[in-house]
């Protein structure tokens, strides 16, 4: 009986340790920034590690009233670049903590 109790206690201890590490990771990701740029820097976007937009910078040269679709495309490209970097970093760091276990709802 003590073997089972010890095993369960060890699993619970590991789960609590992992939960603490995940919380620290989530907090640290809020401080990380990931830039994205398009059009040779005409449009720049910065997101944090939680995929929240921190800033968008649009140069005057990026604005052509006759072709706003181009501006939308530049914004989309810059945003996707920044978000992809942020998500990949978050997933890599999470795998380090979980050992590759899938934990739905955390990211």
C-alpha cells in the first residue's frame, strides 16, 4: 500500500512542480517581445510571448490611399511573422517543462 501512496505523492509533487514552472514561464513570456516586419520595414509589429500586440508602426511610405489592400497585406505579413515567432518560442519552452506532454488549455 505504501508503494502506491508514495507513487501518487511523487506524481502529485511532480505535477505541482510542473505547474509552478508553467506559471513562471507564462509570466516571463509577457515580458518577451517578438518583432515582425514587412515591405522592407514599411510596417513593423511587436507582440509579446502571450501573442498580445504591443505595437504597430506604419511608415508614411506604406500608405497609398489608392491601394489600401497592399497596406493590409503588409500588416498581415508582419503580424503573422511576429505571432509565429512568439508561438514557436512558447511551444519550445513549454516542451522543456512538460517533456513533450500535451496539456490542453495552457497555450
